[in-house]
C-alpha cells in the first residue's frame, strides 16, 4: 500500500549548488558524499553492493537475516520503521518481516529512485502502509502525519554513518533523535577497522564500478549546474588514512584543468584532487561512544564471526541533567 507524502524537488537543488561552489573554492577541493545520489549514482551504488570486493552488504544482510527476530522480540509490534537513506531497500524486508511494523517510511534524497524502490517494496508488503519521504535526513524531518503518534524504529544500515566526520556524525545522530523522538529505537550498521588491503579493494573494485560512481558526481555537476568539468581528465582513487581510520575517495586531476560551474571559474593542477567521500571504520568502543554522544544508548549488538561489521540497537532514552 504505497502512499505519497512529498513532491519532487527542482532539478538544481540550491543546497547542491551551495555545497559544490563552496567545496570547489577550498584549497583542498571537496564535495559532500550525499550528492553522489542522483538516479544514476543510486543505481551505480546498488551495483557496487553486489560486487565480490564489497563485503559490507553481504555481511550486514546476513546479520539482519540471523538477528532480526531478536530485534523484533526486543521491540514488540506496532512501531513505524523510518529508514534513513533507504536506497533500494534491499535489506529492509528482513527487518519488516520480523518487527510487525505499523508503517514503513523510506527517506532518501534521490526522489525518482526512492519512489521506484518504495513501489517495489509496497508490492511485496501489500498490507503495510509505505510512505516514501523525499528529503535530506541530515536535517530534522517532519515525518508523515500517519506515523506521528506511533512509536518509531529508525533504520540506518550500510555503515553510512561512516561517511561523516565525528562532529557531523554526532550531529546526525542527534538530528535522528529529534526526528524520531524520545523513546524511539535505532538499528544502525557500523563497519569495523580491518586489513587495509580488504578495505582498499572494497572501494576500488577490479570492474571499475566504484570509479564510475565517483566520476558520475562530475557528470551531475555539469548537467545540473551548467559545469564544464572535463570528466575524462579525472581518475578515481581510494586511499586509507590511518590517522582518521577511514577510507577516502578522491577524484584526481590527471592534467592541468580549467572549468566553470554556474559561471564561476576554477583551476586545478595535475595531481590535485576533489575529495568526495570518507568511510570511517570503528572499533567496538568507538562505535558505542559515538552513539552515546549522539543521544542514543546502545542496548544490543551483533557481529559476524570475523568481527568485520556490527549491527547495534540503541534507544533514545529521556535525557538526564546529571549522571
């Protein structure tokens, strides 16, 4: 049962314009990773999740299949499930079958992809209200009126939290708490620190799908912001930054380039980069500390045999003025 709660945004998102122009003006040029996800970017990311090198999706899906029944027991029935950055929602059926939800609200910034995915899931769960909400979940959300009074479970899989630096990740978790309310629960996936060769392969696959995903950001800038970036003059690069325990993705200029975006001129020498994504990896204590800093109290945790990925269930308890 597919319901609609929002209209499509304008082609050129003002926030996209602002982030791109501000990021390209910096000495280390950068564009936030959330702008990867136009329709093409969303489709490419779904292709990445099926690659042999990309372990997070396989491991997390197995954890959900194995442990969602316990999640359901802990939660009880009737919660509205709100999935942040829902994408294709391929992992979501494991959760929905186990928790007996009152409604499902997928939230994503890529409107066309969101609506197509929501329609497919609604067909699989015909008795479940499915209410796609197009929007930026890094800001407080006005959830649909149909779920306003229901207890809520936030679902944030894929270790997407790793795309943010600690300050921004903490802000996001607090924003999720505001959107869902005190008493809500959050089921979140968080990737672990592991062998660097495994990490690099996951973000620089042999088939070049991740490279196309990264380069598509430049194509989107050209299309939506009137850019003249020579896409062929850039190459994808994944790096491990041990200081920050993260994989970084960059677009490296292979020659000197000059281009414009929205009429503003930019220049980059050969070897300079546009930093497009971080993917932070967490130790167990790091993950729990981050959740607590964001206003969530961890209450259960599940990992695979290799401890390569974790699912954590947390609760938005009433805030205290003292320990």
